[in-house]
C-alpha cells in the first residue's frame, strides 16, 4: 500500500513568511499537539504544514477550529516547531502590540490635535517599527508590486498586488491605523501631521543584497488615510527585449523600428501594463558610446549606465514639456519621454522626431490605432502624426501558468468559439491546478501580449484624412495587424497562459 505522506508535497518553512491571519485560525495548543502550523487562507481553504498528513484526527480538528476546508503540506518537525515559536509568539504579541500602540496613541483616537514630538515618539516604538517592516518584507518575499493599506470602519486591511492581481494578506484593528500610517510617513519623509490632503513620498530599503525603492502615496478616504506603496526592485534589473513576450515576428519588427535614425515610437496601454519595461529594454538595446541618449522620466525607475537620465519635478516647473525643450539643446540622438500627457509635450516630441531624433514615449490609450486619434484630440496636425510616427505598440501583461501545477485539458465548445477554432478539431489547452508555489492561484509570473502597428502608406492616408479609430484599425487589419487578443490567444495555444486570463485583460467588441 503506498505511503500517503509521500504523496503530499513537502514545504521548506525556513524561508517562508506565514500569514498572521492564518495563525489566528488554529489555537497554539492544537498546533503543538499535532505538530502543525497554518500557512495561508484562500477563500474557504486553509493550507497547513503538518508533520503527519495522514493523521485524520489532526485534520478534522484543524477543520473544526478554523471553520475552513484543509489542504495539507508536509514539513520537518523541527521547522514546524520553530515556526510555531516564532509566529505564535508574534501573533500572540500582536494583541499586546495593539494595546501598547493604542495606549501611546490616545491623542489619535480622541481626535485631538497631536503634538509632532508625540507622533515621532510613537512611530519610533519597536512594535510599530516591527509591524511596518513585517508588511514590507512579506511583500518583498511574495514579489508583490504594490502594498495597499486600507482603513475600514473597524479593521485595517492590507492587500498585496501579486502578478497584477490584489490579494488579501493581513488585517488588524483600525485602532492602530494612525500609528502605522505615521510610521510609513516618517520613513518616506512625508508630513506626519497632515492627514487631510494626499501626499507622495519615497523610501529606499535594503533586503540582504537587494536595494528596493518604494514610492509611497497617501489618500484621505472615509475612515482615514489609505496608503499605497509601489515597490521597485532594482535587483531584478532591466529586462531584455527578447524576454518581454514578443513573438519572433513582432520582435523582428520592433527591433527594426528602434533602429530607425529618426521618428517617434509610442508604447500604449493602461497603468501597470509594462510600458516602462518595454522602453527600458529598447534603450538598453540601443545604448552605445556613439549615441547621446537622454531620458525624461516621472519617476526614474532604474539606473541605466551610459544613459543620461532626468526626473521631472512639477513643483519647481520642471515638466515634461519644459524638460523636452531643454533636452533638444543637449545634442541628443535618442530621447525617451516617460509619458506624453498634454498637447505641448506631444507637439515638441513630434517636432523633435521630425528634425532628426529618435523619440520613444508612452501614451495612455487602449490600443495602437487609438493612439493616432488621441494625438489628434491633442490638436496635433494629422500630417505631422503621419510623418513623424514610425510605429505604435499596445501591450498588456497576462499571468503565466504555474509550471509546478500545470495540467492539460480539453476545452468546452464555447472556448473554441472565443479563440476562433473549430470544435470538431479538438486541441489541448493548459491551466494551473493551484499549489503552494503559486499560492493556489494557478499562475506564477507575467508576460506581455502585444499588438504592433507600423505606420505605412495606407495608415498614413486614413490618418491625414482624420478618420476615426475604427477606420484606422480596419486599415491596419488589412495590412497585417495582429491584435492584442490574437497575440494572447496564440500564447493560450502555446500553453503559456489561459483563455480566462487573456479575456480578463483584453476587450471584446460584441458588435
């Protein structure tokens, strides 16, 4: 008879950060009795690490205590016991920490005017520092791109954005919210007294040999200040062009675009779609001693050796438009403008492209053809757009199927219709079952999907005639445009991502 324990995946707890909310679901005495420790809760399933997964009474008691279904993983008894010591002590001390912070923060809770020196004293207390550090370092461990600290009526919710999707991670009493927010403000060099207005700040942290930049934004909402922390991990470096997810055909076209001596290349898509990564990858490809490359960014996310990088500062009047004018007096060969936000910046960028410079920038539009009408809306003359643009890329990021739990399946007939295949010719698609490695999501990591529209004679003609986006797209389709969705479907058929994921980030026109 096969050993059941050998069929249960093994987890190394020595480098695992355990969710405090999960710890609360199983009492410490039960955890010690059965040598188990809860790891994380997703929906109504609690994942635990246990020495003996075949111990049915232990599993039943865990189910009864937590009120959730139980999924088991094996772990070494020494590691489980150490994790119990560390995490139950932490979870147990959390209540004491909350009481300590509440006692120190009576002025906050009473709503009275708070002395700056008193705030400073509270945020330098070890319990407050410990909780903020825990949140940040757990986010780094989970490879999160953002941390959201969100006050509700009685609780504070902490969510991480992992692979583009928000996950609930921690929650604690709203009575310590002000102390936590004030601590974040102090280390981000923000005004700790002002809570009525939004603020922006920045901090740098070291995690081992990793240097991590964190942009901090606060925003006053109904129950207090919401905090958003954008994590920029410099240790990950700049991606190479061939690692972004471009197909061989699109990669060849894009490399041809960036080799042009002058003109403008636009990268479009919503916030968080990977536009900046594509710009940096292109600049890294172009970087050479023979080229004077200057960037204007908001903010600068990575340092690129050999490239002259600058950050805009609207507080002192150093805007994209003003900075771009000055760059043109710096004898540039290649200019990267972080974002075209207004008509003035667009005008200067287009004219720079028409006077012998290669310009790369981003624009917030839903697709590549829409970038042309967006520029026309900015009152850029259509003939300048037609003459200046080399090409436009639109992109999104989709989650990649987790390689640890990837499985094949035969899709239902409806899926064939969405992809445009004949259900009479069955194909295998892939999905992730969900495992410890991917936090039961079935996904691990992200990759880009793209559409690339080269400016050709046909598209120039409809641009000059100021035709609507639909006409520009129709013309582009006739000249070989592969849409975002089609590129996504190609990655579905290749087993890279799932149909649900592509449909999540792309738009379907039902007409």
